[in-house]
């Protein structure tokens, strides 16, 4: 774990558990293995789980209307693009090991080049040992923005090239790009471009998210 462990990524609605308070002394990959085992034992739960870089278990409630629809519609559009242009698209149930900071995170949607995906070993019942090239977080109705911004910075630190933080409440999108210290803010955009990371991917954010409440 690195200094990035000081970043708080837990939403206000989450239950945060320090494993040490439960008598668990494992750290690093050992803790990640225990976390994956915990997730597999609770795979039928409607709650979602993440492991922060500083080793906290974050338990988040189910996503409700309209955020569940936003995630669903985005996933469809990204998946259809990936079928035509290649790479691997995943939704919010996918878990990824952060290779630099540690922790296991689940973006609302993601995409990875086929070359990067194939260069890693993916084991059944385990998290994916990589950070996606493209990540998306969609602000739920009651989410605080600060943890989402912190999470986006973690993705970039761990190898993401492009990230979108979609603020539904204010009809804004923050574009995170590798090599740029601050995100670009778009006010009420109609569409978003995948730029050179996802060539040809145009997402109608107004149609599929902002106007669907």
C-alpha cells in the first residue's frame, strides 16, 4: 500500500469496516485474497463491495432508480461499441486489483484493450489483475462528489488513460485524462467522445442519462 491509501473513496451511504477491528492482521495481497473470499461468500447479496487502498472494506447499498437505469444504459452502449471495435467492456459487478496503490475497485463501467486484457492471467473467482484503460463513475442521487473524484484519481494513478465522472444532479461531466493534473469540466454536454482511447465511441449522455430521470 502507498501514500494513496490516505485518499477516501467511500460514499456517504457506505458502511466502512477496518479489518483490524475484526482481528484481521493481513495486509497487501493477503488482505485482497481474504476480501475476494468474502465477496465470493456473499455473491448473492445486493450490496456491493470494494477494498480501499488503505485496506478498508467498503460496503455500499444497492443502486436504486434512476441510477440503476443509468448504469444499465451506459453499459449497453459501451458493450455494443466494444463488440464492433474490440476490447473488453465490463459493468459495475467487475472487480479490479489496483496494481500501484493496492485495493480492489469496481467502476460503474470500464473498457480495456484486448492486448492488455490478454497479457494478464484471469482466474475464476478472483478479481481482474489490472486497472482498465477507460473507467466511468456515475454519481448516484445522494453521492458526495469528493469520494468519486478521489476514486477517479486512483484509477489514473493505477494505469487508466481516460475516465468520465458523470454528475447527473448538475448535468456535468468531469473528464480525467492521463498526464493532466486536473479534470476538464463539461457543462451539460449532449455527447461525450471516447477520444483516442476509444476511437469512434460517442456516448449520448443527455439522451441516456441526463434526460432519463
